[in-house]
């Protein structure tokens, strides 16, 4: 078994956002890898009991071996009733799970479009629906929706992903308006391209869509409009998620925090 990660690791080093979630329960979707994995570890390090949700059993088991307080839950988010039930009793909800297919609209499979919107928009709605009664009852809750720069801007060949992220932005704002009288905040974080398995697959897909070698995709396509010419790291996104759970962020709700390297500054 892999040794567990001590709380003094660089994951939450001296410059991390101070956060105490002792006694709180968090749920993170897409937790087996990438942003979700980093968020699960960050919230567990802050003392939360983390329900780590993903379809990838092996990835979840590896995650649970890394830190205390992580409860693996194998779940396909297209099973919407199960998703809603999984969110019952949570204090912090991080809607992160996503998938991507890069195709022109006229070639985009309708069944994939449906699946993307189910996982990335309808499932977050059901998870929020499941979490809110407990949050309202206790007068405190944090909903963080991992959106994207594509929740603010569109890109060609990503009709399902862009549609889902734009919808998630609206859902997050609605939850913020309804949750405000109950002490519940709802926000989006909007990273540009993150160093994750999902992005690695996008590089290959974009290379095929644009007819250029994969090594040119990052510089000429992905980061063309970014002032900072690098991928953002999952731990950087997790730190933004953590900040939104702090007492200092209690007045931040219904907004979107861009981690886009200056993309939307154009």
C-alpha cells in the first residue's frame, strides 16, 4: 500500500490558503484524476471527510491510499438518481467531472452530445438538488462548479463542452441567488487548459481536427489567446476551490473566477 500523504506535503505548503473543514463533508466528482483528484486531496488535507466520486475504481482506490478522510464512491453520473442521493448530507460540493469530444457540429454524434450534457450539466443540477436541503438546514454550504474558460468563451469544434459549461455557469448563478438567504454560496472557477488526462486527449483530437502535428497544438491552438504560455496545474485550480470555502470568501457568490492566463483579457 502506498504511504499516506502527511498534511505537511507541498500540496498545502506555507503559502496555501488557510482552511479548516474539520467536521465537514465534501463531495468531489471526477475525483480519480486531474483537477478532481487535487481538489479531493486539498479538502481532505483541510480536515474534511471527502466523498470521492468517479467511474474509475482503480483511480479512486489509489487516491484513498494517499490521504486520510477520503471515501471512494464508484458512480456513473449518468445515473442521475444515484448522483442526487450521493450528495445528501454534504457541506461542500465540487462539481468537476467532465468529458470532451472535438468534432465539427455536422459530424458531432448526437448521443455523445446528450451524454456530455447529462454528465456536465444535468448531473450537477441533481447533485446540487441533493445537497441543498442539508446546507439550508444548517445555514452553511459551499458549491464550487469547475467550469472553464469555455464557460465564458466558445471555441470551434466543442459544441457539447461549450454548451454544458455555459449552462453550468447559469445553474451556478441561480443556485447562488437561491442559496444566499441560507448561507450557501455558489461559484464557478474557470481554468484554461489544465495539465490533465482530458487535455492530453484534446491535444490529439485538436491535431486531427486542425490537421497539424500534436506538438503544435498547445502553442498554436490551445494557448494562442493566452498571455501566459503554459498549462495550469491541477493543484492551482484546487487552491482556488479551497479559497471559495474559506470564511474570507463568504461574500463571494454567483461569480466566476478566471484562471485563464489572460485569455479573456483580449
